[in-house]
C-alpha cells in the first residue's frame, strides 16, 4: 500500500470516528464510496471534499436513500452536503431524482436540487428547474414551473407538490393538462398518478373535441373523460349550453346531467329550458327536464313559457319535438292555457293540447276534447286553431260585466292574423248566445241561435260580426224576456279564476316549494384523499362497480355532482 492511500485511509477513519461521536446514530449521512478526498478551508471551511475517480462516482447513503454525484462537499458536523455534477438520488425501488446540483440536509432530510431536475417513480416523469424534496414528509415541490408526463397526460404548472404516499400531485397557478383528446386549464388541480383522476379547484376549463366544461370545483377521470363539476358550472355540448349548480358528464355514453338552478340554452333554436334536474343525451339529441321545468322560446318577439312536471325535447335541428307531461301549462302575453300534456312538433308546426285542455286568447276562453295550435313554418307565427269535439268559446260581456258571450259546436276552426284570433268557424250542431249593443253601448237584446255553422269575426277580442249558415233558428230576445237560467248554453263552465295571467302562474305551490338536493362540497371542501380511496375501492370491487353502474343516471348526478 503506497503512502498516498495510507494517508487517505487515516483521514477517512478519523473523519468517520468523529462523525459517529457527534451525530445521533442513524441520522448521520454515510459515505459509501469516497474516491478522491481533499479539503479547501478557504472556500469550504469545515468541509470534506470528495470527487469521483476513474472507476465510479462518489456515493452516499442516508436512511434508505442513496446519492451518487461527481463531486460532494460534505460538512460533517452539520450533517449536510453539497452535490455537484450528474447527481442521482435513489429512494427505494420507486423514486429516482437527477439534477446538476443538490443540497442535502441529513438532519431535516430535506434536499434542494437544481439545474435540469428530473424526478420519476416509474409511472411518471417530472422535470423542473428547481425541486425541493422533503424525505421526512415524503413530499417534493417546485415553485418555478414544472412539467409532469405520464402515460395519459402532459401536465404543467407554476407551482407543484408531489405527495409520494398517495401518489398525488397538487398543481397550482396556470395549471395545464395536454391530452390528445382534450385540454384542461385550472387554478389548482390535484392529480393521482395511479388512477389518472383529477380534482379541480377555482376557475377550471376542460375542452374536448365536442364539448367544453367550466366549473370552480370538480372531478374528472382523464382516462375515460368522465366527471362532474359544481359551483358556477357550464357545459357547451351538442349545440347546447348547460348551466347549473352541479353537472355530470360522460363522453362514452354521450350523456350529461345537471342538478339545481339549471339553464339549458339551445344555441340553434334560441330556446331555453330551466329546471332543477335535467339530462342531455347527445346521440338521441334529446333533453329531459323536471322539477319546476319550463321551456322558454321566442314567438314574434314575445316569449312563450311552457311548463310541465316533466319536459322532454327530442329530435335534430328543425325536427324538434317538445313534450310537457302532467299538469302542463303555457303562457304568452296574449295566449295561455293548460291541460294534462302538450305535444309540439317543430317540423309540422303543430302544438297539441291533450286531455282536458283550456285555452285563453286575450279574454276568450276556449275548451274542447282536444286543441291544436298551428304555426306558419316560414314565419313561425301562429296561423290557425283547431278544437276537436265539444268546442266551446266563452268571453265575459265587456259592457255589462255580468253576461257571457258564448258559442259552441262539434268542432272549431280559428284563424290568427298578426297573432290575434280574428276568424272563428264553429261547425256542426252550433249554438250561440250573444249580447247585442247599439252604437251608444245600449243593450239591444240577447241573440240566441242554433244552426249548422257559425262564423265569428273578432276585433279586440270581442265578437264584431256573426254569420249563421244553413237554416239558422233563433232570435234576439229582450233582456227581460230571457231569464238568467236561459242565458247559458248546455255545458257552460266559466273558468276565469284559472286563467294564467303571468309567466309565474304556470307554476303551482308544489313547484315553488321544491326542496333542492343538497350538493356536497359546494360550501366546504371535502377530503379528496378519502374520496379517491373510496372511488378506487368501488372500481376494484366488481360488486360495488356494478351497483354504481346500475344507479346511473338518477343516482349518479347526486353522487358525482359533489365537490372536492
């Protein structure tokens, strides 16, 4: 053994014994391979300097981690070192970090790495300029910009923390996920590297090929493009804008649902649906809505409000069919009505009021077994009216305010001119009672006539002229000669108290007192680590997975419309 090697051995032994005496057992950084040894008290007072030789790099070990580098400046008393050149820090079989320079403190187990930092756990790779690695907490973080790449996504942010035990990243400031099928931008996003699940906080946007989602809290499975959002949520989907307190989305089934304070805007037809629960099926081009559901559409610069316990819209552009089920009502400034259900076909322009329908046009009450409203397909204005079986029209006499003008027949055909009902034809078994006045608004008498057909010409919702066809039988009776019980036709029922006078009156007491579903996470954040653990448990358990699948979509919109 030459003199140089003997001197190094003595120095190394002295250094090792001093370290063992000064540091608690197990806390000291251990030298595995020192290679070349020297000191430079002027530049590095109190430090031992180790550098690689021709065979291998300098190697250190500390509590389950190994570090290799070209040069190490080791401060024995402080139990810390500076590593320079081709650094590799290996923790167990999973975590490896590479950099150009590193400071490592054996007492706090905190490492600071900079210059082309690269961290990997075998499933993802992190690159950044400067990275802090806290081995005590098993966390690493950066605050000067970083990029994470895994098998599914490329993620970038200004600030990021990697929690090694749950294998989770928490990204903050200008968070961006780039995937071949979509892009995510967020203020803060927690990302689990194993499941590829993302939890979003603050203004967040997910942009796919056929959809765009905005929320301020939410969850997204980046593998299958499925998730939910809460708090100021919106989806641009299938030419529709869906807004609500919570939204659920699944690309595979082409399905979206919304809960509480929903607004769905049809950007092609300029229609709007409002409700507290709704579903959108892209493949069927359909919308289902309930809980204070209302459809709002523009008719001749006037809004038409249509309500039912359930609303359903199906069909493609210009072939839409709208159905309002149970307790259906509608309101427009000069037209309102209600029935059990409403069926509107955009292609034919026909609106059907089905089962016990009643219609009010200004002051005229119209009833029958079935009522059809027909629109002009070119102008989209109301064109005509059909009342099929037991047609009956009633209006309060505007002068006396006590009598009622009435006309009835088997069927009724009406013609709208500039959205006002101008011509009414009553056909087969027709009867009329009409209060006749002179120019001074003095009552001349009460016309009571029967015939085969009657035509009424209307002006300002009053009967201006009556024409009787085919053997009319009747007369104008003085008021004193026609007793009150004879002034009403058989089947007369005045339902003026039911008339819908405003858009708010299409809703009944039950609609206005709906108790909204409480959406978890809107007011306070939840434990997303526990949420993720439960989610993975369900996915890994076939029984739970089947149960979760079985309750979609009714249950899912409540369960998935939760927030971090």
